[in-house]
């Protein structure tokens, strides 16, 4: 039996969040999921309060399946919950529904809690409310580790800009999703499922090269800076 969600928030899909077809962009959806995660964390004092204590959350792995993208003007509900701890990963699940209760998207994420000064991972069970992140091993699976393309093709290169940064002066995790979304649409590859591993920090002014491999239904996409892999991801079509 599926455990209940612990926090929810409603949003209206606004004009600046949509793509040319009038549907919510993948990056805009990821922004909303991130906002709900922070709202939930702050409601229980494990968001900004933890940052003030010298800790920060870093998204490590993320998977999402979109069954139907909402359109401009629609009201959606995003629910979230902590789903336990797997080794150093704190798991968080999301569900997106429309006003009729139809499920539009589901997602699972794995987060690391880092010491701000040392950047070393900390055990989440030492600082998180036990009813939200149980100390027992999670029954939920961590999103898979993603390999890079085996025979990569160079796709494009670009520079990390100020607009990619968050309040911690790091590249926001949604910026990576926007990079992948833009690249896939440039290639004419429309997808329904998406997964990403965040591997290394991208820095302001750094040049990122997109590498990829493609078959009919699935594309592997990675980002590299010099000899460093910044992220690996996959995107997949479910139909057609």
C-alpha cells in the first residue's frame, strides 16, 4: 500500500512557464517540484534552518515520468513526502495531479546532505525528523546510476551563465534540466520520461560540452567540462 504524502501545494500554470505548444516546460515543472520540496522542508525546519546550521541539500539523482503535461491556465496540485534513507541518500517522492485528481506526473529524487564548509556528505538520519525520514532502510528504490554514452557524439557546447546560479552560488539543478530539454528539442526528440545523475559541480564561466547517443526510443545525454563529467542523463519516449 502506498504511503500517504506529507505536504501539498497548488499552482496555476502561468504564461511564462509554457512552451510554444502551450504546455508546461519540463524545466518549469522541475522548478515547481523544487519549490514544493523547499516549502515542505521549511515547514518542518529542515530547509533554510539546516543551511543556517552549516548544512545544505544537494540533489544527486532524479527520475520523472510525465503522463500528460498541463497547459496554460490549468491548476495543478503537487504532493511530496520523504521516503526514508538509503545509505547517504534521503529519498523524496513527488506526485502531480490535475483538478480532477488525474495523475499527470510522478517523480523520485535522491538527495545528499553536505557540510557547507567541507562539502562532505553527512548522515541525514542525524539531523532529520524521524517521522519524515525514517532511520530504517527505505523500501523505496534510489534512482539508478546512469552510464554515459558508450559511443558519444558531440552535440553542442555552451558557457555557464549567471542565470544558471542559485542562492548558494551553485548551478541550480533545474538549469541542467533546461540544458537537456533545449538540446533534445533542438534534435527533435520529444520525451515522456527523464532521469539525471548530478556528478560534479559546474562553475560560472565554465564551458560545457553535450555528448549523446541515440536510438529510436531513448537518448543518453551527458555534460562534460574538460575531463570532468558534470552530469549523465537519459530521456525516453514511451509512445511512438
